[in-house]
């Protein structure tokens, strides 16, 4: 994923999309969880980004429609003591 775009939403923080593997949508929620939805077309992604309620669009047009997985945050190694 190249990176997510910050969005104005009461439930979502950022959204990203790539055409790799048939289209992957990555969604970061306000609670910090990140989900990846597979098989999402560019057209669906653009419609999501244009929607006035991104959370509603996600609930109606993406959740339960596309396979998903919850992403595990990358662990950041603590600074080494020198």
C-alpha cells in the first residue's frame, strides 16, 4: 500500500487503495484498527472517496461484500542503548 489519505469522518481516519492483486482497499478506523478489503475496484474506491458519509458507504457497499482481514500493526523496535 502506497499510503492512506486522511479523510473527514466520524468513524474513519484514513483510506488507501492499490490496484495490486485485483484491488486492495485499506481502511484505518478512529480506534486505530486497520482493515484490508480484497477485490475492491477502482470505481468502488472512488465512489467511497466521493461519498458524503464514508462510514455509511463502507457499511453498505464494502463490509460483508468483500473478503477482509484485520491488519496487525508493525512493531517498532525500541531504540538501542549505546
